[in-house]
């Protein structure tokens, strides 16, 4: 059983003379509050109609978190949360969900959208736990290319299969490109045609030499092993540099030029980019559990 920290002091911001409930933080700070405000503005604290026998209510959050949370249960200007460190913000966000402090939920979610990279996993799990759809999808795509057992272990049980399906969908994009390359017609020389169509010229690959095929397979296989989607996208926007690297691993046929390689690379790049654009967000893989909340926190 966890021992209660001895009371150290009374919060200077919450020390009302007419207080009818006392709450103690995990680090021993007392908060003198009004049950009527708690009852009207939260869903988890007793209202004025319920007697508390003047007992102290012990909470598991430290004073610096509760000092912020309780500001949202009184009719005053609420804090914007723009000046607190991200670790504290995340703990406040968890507390307002736990105690159903409705007035604080929106601003917490809005602030969480500006998460530092090192907090991506924690924000993802928080958003998933409390069903913030936009935030779930924004964070999930950040590590959709990671094959990490730690991520799977941290997921709620009902999300494990959907997550594996989500990651597998991304893997199939690269498998599809490799399959397309392997299905190209082989010949001793590379050959493609350019046809003018509405909307611009269209390149059609007719044949591909063994060297170019192996080079493309090598490149897109390496690309598929990158566990950061943003890095993949950056790599796709640097075709000339990538082509130069790929060319080191092949013996050119008579028709191979940088222009030829560029056409082949661009064709496969388009296949991959179209696939990336078509992947549904992670929440698509989850079974419906009821109405979700948007960025504003309103039911959809």
C-alpha cells in the first residue's frame, strides 16, 4: 500500500476560507476547494450534495499538476498552457481526462499537437487511450515504418491487430513497387517511349535491361528498410542524387543514360507516391467504439 505524503503546506492559489473539501497532492500540498465548483465543472469529483465527512481526498498527481488542473474548475480566465514544459502538459492532459475536467480538455489537445519528436510515442498512446482521432493519426504516421516490439507491447490489447495491419499495409507499398519492377519486360537494352497526352507527356516503359532492373530493385529495397517515413519522402525528392548512387551498382547497357534511368526511377517513384497517398489513417483500422472527438473535442 502506498504511503500518503505528510502535508507540507496549503496551496496559495487554493486556500478559500469557505472551502468545504480538502484535496492533497502526492507531494503533500493541500488544496482547499469548493465542492459546488468541482461538482459543476468535473465528472469525477463529489458535488455539494454529497457529504465528505471533512476527510482529506488524496490524489496521485503532484502539486504542480493539480495547481493547473484546478484553475479550470472556477469561473475565471483559464490558462493557455503555453508556458509549461511538455512533460507537465502531458501529465495535466492525463489528469483532466482522469477527473473529467471538461473545460481543460480542448486546450490540452490543441497544445499536444505541438509535441516534440521525443514525445511522439507518449502522445500517441495518450490520444489512443482517450480517443482523439486527429492526434492519433498525426502521431501514428510518424513511426508507421518502425517494426518495434516496444510499440506493440505498449498498445491496448484491442489495438494490437489493427496496428500490425497498419504497418503491414505500409510494407506492402514497397513490395508492390518491387513486384512492378520484376514484372517489367526484359531485354538487352532499355527502351521507353514518350507520348503526348492531355495534361503533359507520358513515359511508357517498354523494356528494361538486367542491370537497370537490379539497380531499381536494390534502391527500392533499401528505401523500404528506412523506418522513418519523412526520410523516405525526402529521398524520393532527390532523384538525381539517388540515380547516381544506383548507377554504381550496375553495368550499363548501350542505351543507358541518366535520362533513361530518370524515366524508370520516376515511374516507380510515382507508383510508391500514389501508394503512400492511398494508405488510410490508423483509425481506419480500428473497429468503431462510438463517437470520436475532433481537434476541438466535439463529438463527431
